[in-house]
C-alpha cells in the first residue's frame, strides 16, 4: 500500500540552527500539508501546498518556516533558525485530489536544545 | 481560536461496550469531517469521514454522526476492543487547503 514517508525520524539540533525535514508524498497525490504536534497537545496545521505554491498557512508558519517541492518528489519543510518551542513531532500529509482524507506520514521528531 | 473542540480528554470503556467520542465545531462553513486514530510516535491514521450533506456514515464497527444544527459530531465504536485504545482526533475542513484538528480524546478499552 502506498504511503507517505518522512525523514529523519528523529533530529536533535541546537537552538538557532537550520533544520530541513523531508517528506515523500504518495506519488499521485496533488495536495501536500505539514502539521505539528507538541508533546501531548493537538495536531496543529502549519501549511498546505498545491501546484508549487503555498495555498494556506497558519499563524505558526512565520518567516522562519518555508516549504518547497524541489524535484517533483520530495516535499520539504525548512526551519531557518530553530527555537526551543519548535520541538515537536512534524507530520507530512497528502491527498490525491481536492477532497478526501489526509494520508499522514509517521512523523519526524524534532528536539531543539 | 479553537474551531474544533473535543471536551473529553479521556474516556474508559469496558471491552464489548460502546465507545462514544464527541466533537464540537464553531465554523458553520466546515463541509467535511473526519476521525483519526493515533498511537504514540506514529502518524494519525484515518478511520472514517462524513460530508455535510449526510448525517450518518457507517464502516464496520465505526459510525460517525453529524448534527449540523448543533455543530456536533460523534464517533461510535461498537463493540469496543482493547486494540481500539488510542488517542482519537476529529478534524474538519472547509475546502481542501486546511483541515483543523481537535484536541484529542484518549480512549482506553478495558479487557
């Protein structure tokens, strides 16, 4: 069964460092998303991406965050200068068309020290 | 601004009985609703969905009910099994670009 894959599964970084989280969505999917979950809290929307541009973003997704789909396969989330409060599980998700359920990856755990 | 709320952080149910998980929303423009199950350190797994033109959708042991006038949806699991123990999130969307998740309810099914 096709699945969304994410790397790395866990990354530890120092505050102020840049981090790139990578996702390979399901191959025929067209809409892509990043969510995050701070430990024990809700799953929060960060950004959606369609047709090579951001469709919508939340107030969390400030200038420190960026997304791109550099090669038609990978979908990346970059955090330019990490803060302690960026520590969370980051989930990538995709859907094949303009309706339906989100398919989530297993997540990347980011720990900022 | 909490547009999707799950007011019960936890729920315990005996094996074989019905589990009822509730979710309330505030945005009347939401037109698609979903339930996800989540284990620790894993991504959410889709369970069942319902569009705003329906009031009930059933899939095996899982049934979702939608009450648009009350802006309320619920997930019924019958019969509950120990393997159902997980955190359950409801989610809602208006269009394609943003799915909003609730705060989650931890279900424990006791053997």
